[in-house]
C-alpha cells in the first residue's frame, strides 16, 4: 500500500490534490498537511513513498525542505511556476517539478512517473532548467574526461537522455529490458558525478553532437548488454 504526503497551504488546493491522488492511487494512504513543518513531521512519522509539496516559501527555505525530503528517502514532487525555483529544486534533488499550468492531471502524471522510478520536469520549465544546468557545467570543471570513462552503451544512454528520452524510451530504442536501462542510467550518473537524469541531459547537450552521433552509428550493429 502506497503512502503519499500532501503539503499545500491553500485548502482548495489541498482538497483537489487529495481527491486526484486518491483516485489515481486507489487504496493508498493520503497524509494531508498545510505547512513545511508539518510536512517534515509527517515524513518522519509515516515514511511516505511520495511527498507532494505546494507551499509558499522563500526560495532558500523551499530548497532546504527539498534537501530534507531527499535525505528522508521520500520521493518529492514540487509545484512551482518559477524557472529559477525549478532549477534550485532540481539541484536540491527533487524527483519532480510540476508547473501549476499542468493542473491536477500534471501532478498525477508526475507522481506516476516518479513512482515508476523516473524523474519528471514540466515541459514549460524544462528548457530553463537545462539552460541553468548547462551554465553551471560551463562554469565548473570540464566534463569531457568523465564522459570518456563511459562504456559504448553508456554513451548511447547519455545521448538518449540528452534527447529527452525516459527510461522506457531508452529501453525501447536500444532494445534492452527497462531494468537494464535503469542500471545503465545509474552507472552514467555515477561516472559523470551528477545527481539526476536532468543534469546528465544538460551535460549531454553541453558536450554537443559528437556523443549523439555515436548512437546513430552504433545502432547499425547490436551491442552486448
């Protein structure tokens, strides 16, 4: 049975989220709270699988909340319409960042994606997040040596992440099992020293077309998994 904590400081939003998630995840336990402090308390007590957050906080406080949820091992879904805020949340290891423009269907879609082990960022926020992560990569150490440590298959996975593919699409494109794709993605993140698939995608775009070309060439001949 899945447990979901829902934190929203507007009663109508809290009610809507409870109803939508209750329908989507029938039989799950929904823990509603109205503040960040209550959110952390319920996470410590109930250990929810997912935590949905739509509370108004200063950016630094929201980031601290996100980091605390990550350390508590609950998967976090945050709602925001701020491009800088979305970037900060991704850097703080949020599992999903959803724009309010997507409404309840977007939140449900994000929760389902996160529950299946993937990360979710709304399309309207994704470009800004990627640009922010690319700028950070440019200011940091050059990442080409790290990429060179990837195996041929891992380079394919990195290129597909850069193209916006999720775990299922990577598995289908490379004709491998979804769990195998998940393992490759984890190895890519570890070797590159990045914390999320979005950061890996930003790095793939930063280093350019060379890695992406390898995928098209390598598809002509099957590779051992």
